[in-house]
């Protein structure tokens, strides 16, 4: 298949302009809206049976997900907590981060995340809570785009329960990031990043937001330091 390189270039240039508007400020940027980890755990208590093994083909990696958004508003975790690449190979359906934009019961139940999420509401992509047992991890990777070099979304990570300095490590671009539990971090997901938990019951929230001018402006307005 030959690519239409001039179109690829135009799309990449437009996205790069937006992406750079965010990341000229830094690669890991703390945001203002605080997400109370205790409040989240309390609100999610009734969902204890709803967590699903993250990417079951890697079941030796103890991590579970709870969808805040999904393709259909359901919480089956299919395909949002699976490898999208493998799922699309099997089904022939192609989905992008931004197709996962229907909010679930977990979203409605969890008022603790509203202040952070509502500014992005109409432009949310795939969002999920992730729970780790000791040894649960996401190995070093980059979150790119299937068809273009620059993705059409940006990423926010919120370390929640049991993510203190000796419990949970977020490594970005080869460096251990010092994080505050409950603080959202907008980060450059094109640079390598990984997380690993050293204890049970660690929890994070991962958010994708559509990369457009309105969302870039909104994100900048939420920077903790400006
Ligand atoms: Fe990632």
C-alpha cells in the first residue's frame, strides 16, 4: 500500500503544532484539580466485582482495569482493556483512542474525578482506572498512533491509592518521576514511560483527551503552576 505522504505530512504538522503547545511547558506537567484517592476508593467499593484482568493474554502481569469510558458505555473491558492491536487483528475492526468516548457507570458513580474530567467531557478518549498487585506493571513503551507519527490525543496519569515513593514507580524518559498521590500529570506519551507497583492495591487513573486547540487551551488553564 502506498501512502499519501503529503496528507500524512499535513496531519502530522497540524498535530505537532498542538502537541508542542502543551509540551513546550514540560514533559510531565502537574495539573490543579486534585483527585482524592480515599474518596475514589470509597466510591468504587461497590464495583469490586467489575474489575477485569487487563489484557488477559498477559495474565501473569497482575493488573486489572475498570473502564471510565468505553466504546459502548459498558464495562466489559472489551476491547478497551485489551491490546487494541490484537483485537483489531482478530475482528478486522479498527478503533482509535478517541472512539472510547461513552461514559460508564464507574464514571457516574465516581464524583471524585469530575473536577478533573468535566473540562474535557466532550473530548474524552479512552479512560480507565487501573489496579495493580505487587509486580503489576506496564513495561517501557510509547503511545503513538497507528496511521500517523503524532497521535490525535494527549495523556494524563493520576497516581491514586498506594502510589507513594516506595510503593509505585512512574518512569518517564528514563527518569523516576516523583509524584503526589491524587495529583494529575499531563505527560508526553511519545517519550518512553513505564509504571510498576511494588505492593498490592495500587491504583491509578489514565485519561486520554482529544488533541485539538480547545482542549490544549483547557489543559493549559489547568496547569498547577502558571
Ligand atoms: Fe502509555
